[in-house]
């Protein structure tokens, strides 16, 4: 059953989705790991009386991988770079650490980061680690996946471009916001959709009702499997329950990939509505808010 995190009257709880309009509450004060292992039971309540929160509370870490190399090829092409990818891209999966304090729910409004004029989304799917480990084998990594969640990586492309010249990884361009889908789909429920190169269901992004992703886009064609990403993440370090590992942007799933086209719609602006859909993982729907003025952060 789909696992959500909800809040009412100042209390937050994990719950299972009983139906479109009913939640089945789990006992209070459960950790995410315990909630993922729980059996359906407990009180049922009207869904409309509870606010949906990001389903993963305060993960120990967020890793965002590049699972689809075609996404990188497309973004390079948008900048006029058509050379083949350097061989390092095929040698090991690339990732960066994202900000675990920047999580938002599936319906939260998202503000443009201060100073950015090229704000973007990225449609991704992440796995939630259910049991930890170190130097996991592929089989062990697969068993460590507790479930899957829709993941939107909000990106300030102009800031990201400036930071690229420093060659030390992602920074403020990726620091402001991550939205998580309404629920975690347990691994057992996701099993019918899992295939070697991804998840076999359609995904899409619309901005103000206009489709951005290519027709027929599915979260498939990955160059690295989910198990490979988890196993690589565990190499030489301890993974702990509740960590989130995103598998990267699906090709055509962000504005950057389209930014070199003559008919590019432009970057996100205040008032835009962004809707990401991913079949059994539900939807993220966010309205874009204006950013605050950039504060003076350095000495005169």
C-alpha cells in the first residue's frame, strides 16, 4: 500500500492510502524504517482532514545520480556541444549530494531562488533505502530498496552555469528546493513495473497545461539500474534506512534540454503551474512564486 506522511492539529503521522478519500493511520512516533515495515492497520480517517507532507522526513542524505546519459547528451546539445560523451561517463555513475533540508510536499508552491532568471524543474524517480549496509552487492542493493517516490529537482540554471566553471560539483544552483511525490510506493507494489532499464510506466511534465516531455516518455532506458546506483552509493560508506537516492532526469524531462530550440518557451516564471506525473507514483503540482531579492552576502 502507498505510504504517506500527513499532518493535522499539529501532529504528523505516517499512514497508508486506504482509498482516494481515506487514510489508515499508523501509530505515532514511528521512524520511516518502521513505517515501511508496518502492516496495514489502525484508524481510518478522511484524507481531506490531513495535510500531505513530503513522505520522507529529514533523510540522512540525498544523492542525485545521472541514471540516463541521454539527458546529459541532450543538455550538452542545447549548449551546442555535440561531441561524444567522455568515456568517464560510462565508467561509473555520477552523482552529487543534494540538500536534505530543502524537501517540499507534492503540492507546495516553489519560489524562484534569489537572483536566478533561469529556473527549471527535473522529473526524476528516487528510491528510498529501507535497510542499510556497506559495500553492497547488486543483490543486496536490490533488497535494500524499500520503495520508489516521484522526485522533482528544482534547478537555477544560470547559477549552475556560473558554478560549473569552478569544477567542484553542484552548489547554489541545486540548493533551493526538491519536491517529493505524494507517497512512497513499496518495492513489492512496484515490482510489476520494474525492468532492467527502469520503470515501465509513462511519465510527463506539463507547464500551464502544455506538455514538455516527448510523447510516450517512460522512465526507462536507464544506463544504470536502480540496484547499481544503490550498490555504488554504498561503496566504502554506510547507507542507513531512510536515505534517498534519485536516479536522474528522464530525457526531455526538463526545460534545459529544450532551451536550444527556436521555439523554446522560456524559463519558469511566477504564476506558472508545473505538473509532474508518474503513473503509480502519483503527481507533483507546484505553482511558481517570485523569488526574494538577493541579500548582500559578502562584505563591501
